[in-house]
C-alpha cells in the first residue's frame, strides 16, 4: 500500500514512515508498536532523540522480519570526528547489525567537520553498518563540500519542509543531483494544520488537514514520516493512499510558502 522511492544507490525506501522526534522514553514503545501494528515499516529516529532503545524494543517485540523494516538513525553533532563509534552505539541501542539509512544530522556552523563525517559515512556504508547514507539540514554549500570531497552523492537530504516552508530552490538543487528529499516537521509542528487553504481543501475532499498535507508531501515525491503519540492520529496519518490531490490542489498548497521555519536555520545552527 505504501509506495517505495528508489534512492541513488538503488535501494527502495518506503515513502511514508513514522517519526519519533520528541517521543519520550515513556511513550516510545507504545507509539512504535502502534505504528508497526497499523502497517508502518519505516521508522526515523536519531541518537539525540534518546529513544533508540525504545525503538529497538518495539521492533524486537513486533516479530516483524528485519528485512521488512527500514530503520533510519542519525549522527549527532558532537560525533562528526567519531562516526563509527557513534553508529556502533546506536546499533547497540537499536539491537540491529546495520541501519538502513544513516544521516549526518546537522552541518555544524563553525565546526567544519561535515566533510570528515561524510568520509566516515562512506566507509560505514562499505563496511555494511549503514546500508544507505545521507545528510540532513544540508544547504547547497554543504552538499557541494561533501560531493566534491568524495564523489559520493548523499541518498537523501532530510530538511524542514511543509506547506508554509517549501524551500523550492534547495529542493530543486538536491533533486537535480539525484538526492531525494525527506521532509521533517511535515505538518509544521501542527501550525500548518490550521491554514485556511488546507482546512478548506480538507473539507472539500472529506479528509483531515493532516491527511491533505501528508498527501501533498507524497505527491511532491518527498519521503515523509509524521510523528504522533496519539493512536488515532497514527492511524489517520497512514490512511493517505486512497485519494489524490489534483494539480490545482497541489499548486494551491505550493503557493502557501511563507518561509515559516519552525526549527533552527541550518546556515547558523551550532548546537553540539
Ligand atoms: P501528537 O503527537 O500529540 O498526536 P510535525 O511532525 O510537523 O513536527 O508535527 C508533529 C505534531 O503534530 C505533534 O504535536 C502531533 O501531536 C501533531 N499531529 C500529528 N499528527 C496529527 C494529526 N493527524 N492531526 C493533528 N495533529 C497531529
């Protein structure tokens, strides 16, 4: 039911996944278990989220064969010079031999270790610990830096994208180079759910605002993994493959861009 997107290394990633940013240690096992029960097979976590163990526990308890799951995690900013040990720690917490996708979580302004981190990820892919590798929150300059240094093009660039932040230039730049887009905060941390264009479209289509926005991501070709700890919303967000937005609907949503960033700006972000 969930379509796959083919990455530039030939591997296929389920286009819809389950995000666990800010899901607490109390909520993580029930949330991921619910998502797996509903049918999600792609989980997006990160070392910094502090919930890799819970993700691993829910996966193990589900009994779902490893090859049916896509698990993404991310290298935190203070480990750019120590990626192998960082990934091994994540794998230990997840209870896995390899992740499907390992990302550099942020390019750290002023630190300038993203090229070194990328060189390590290239090695980790060769070593089989990360089946696919990519980046997150990279600007055009950061992408150029790592591609120039290694000739290895990231499989994805995971960036903040939602109807009021459409970052069209960076997306075109990435996709022109064969880099797929993964959208984080796909609902704009829920702010975009109240946008009148979205609520009107939802009413017309007999869908919820979240379903309309997620459908927009899917039809734009983005990989998307909404986060929710509410069981009914986990179901609702998965139920987006039996309707379509028209070309006019898509253009109406494209026109909502207001450069409304809800997270940090990658050009200046330096948290470690
Ligand atoms: P909750 O986890 O309490 O269900 P984003 O992914 O853009 O950062 O947005 C995540 C936020 O959107 C969370 O607060 C989540 O709330 C909320 N959310 C997720 N899915 C839905 C939905 N279908 N309807 C309304 N709010 C949702």
